[in-house]
């Protein structure tokens, strides 16, 4: 039986902690370990976790390591406890009955599956969430009409399962992404290295959306755009010139959006600052692109032998 290491990333998540812990208490899957990975919270969320009847381990980072930095460090606790798969989980999540069992059943059938994710239900009803309908319209249609699972390009990091073999083959999350796009980057590197990324039909969670990042709202949107630039420019599936062209087209689209939406000056300032960051980090972006490309070629050659 697969053992899951469920790692809940927390930053001042006291509003959400009781709900997610209660839902995990009702999860009957026996082979699981639960970890609270705390990025320097100053509220009472850790006390809520420690007072819970759910067996868990608290990992305190002392400061905000970001999404990738925190999970890269805490993953070692799961490997120490002989977990086969990690589940990266936000605090603003409620897990539904059978969510682990159905993922385990799917991934046990095919060892090439390296990453998997559940279907997100709406917070207050048993239908796919607006996020799912926007992100996976065609895939959802297939899942709702009988497919047990389906390959996708990426799984959202609010609830992402990754096998130890996949995690170690791609060397975990890329800590150059502090906040946002690290999940898409992980999935892209995994697929480039021959792993399947699967959405599982009968595994369900409820994700409030934005709850885990509410404490960082002032910096969330600027960082989302910044790391989208990094993701776009470092795509190992294309050459750097092609990536640069895609980035320029993105900037044109952003510019048009700035002209027609409220808050023009603030949005313009954020975009200019992120363009400046991108230019200053051009060397790092090139090294990442080259490194991801070389790693995928090496993995392909290894698999062929």
C-alpha cells in the first residue's frame, strides 16, 4: 500500500487550520503521515495544529521560505518516514472521502505516473469549481463521462501529489520561484523527463482559493506576474529566441490590459518593475533554461539505455 506524506504549508493560516485538520481526521486511508510546514507564522495556527487530535508533525522554518523552499526542506521528513508519495496541500482545503484511495489506485496501475491531482469541487456544492471549468474544460468533459484519469500539462499546487522517484529525478521544486508558478514548472520538468501528469476523476477536494496567500496579498499579484515571466522565458521545450518572442507577445497583451482596466498606474508600475527584474536576472533565466534542457536530454538518454 502506498504511503502518503501529506505536507500542509502554513503561513498565518489560523482561519483555515481547523477545517483542513478536521477533514483529514475523517480520512480513513491508513498509510499517511501529516506534517504542518510553517513559514514563520505569527498567529495561533500552530497551536491549533498542536491541539488537534490528528497525529501530525510540525516543521517550523522560522521565516518565510516561500512555497518551493519550504517544501524542498520538509520533503526530507516524508522520505525519512518511508513515504512513497508527497501530497503538497494548502491550508484553505477540505479533503473529501476517498481522495487518497482513488489517487493510490490510479498511480499504482502505472509507474510512469509521477504527478497526480484531484478534481477541485466548488466550496459549497458537489460540482467542479469555476477554476476547474476554466482550466480543464475538455479534460473535465472526459472525466465526467467515464474516464478514470487523464493526462494534463500541470496540476495546481494547492493539492499536488508527486512520487518520490519523480521528485528525486527532477530534484524537487525550483526555489528560484519564491511564490507562484513553481507547480507548473515542476510538472513541465517532470513531463520533459518522461513522467505522466494525471488528473484523477474520483479524487475530490474543496479549495476556497486565495485563502493561503491572503496574508501576502500585497505582494501576491506582483510575484505572480514576475514568476510567470520566468516560467515563460525558461521553457526548455523551445529555444531562447522563441521564448523571448512569446514573452514580448505577453507584454503586448499585458499593456493592452493595463489601458482598459482600473488601477492603471499601479499595474503599469508593477509590470515595469517586473520587466526590470527580468532584465537584471537574464543570466539566471538563461542558466535555468539551459539546465532544464540538458537535464531532460540526459534523462531521455538514460531511459533509452
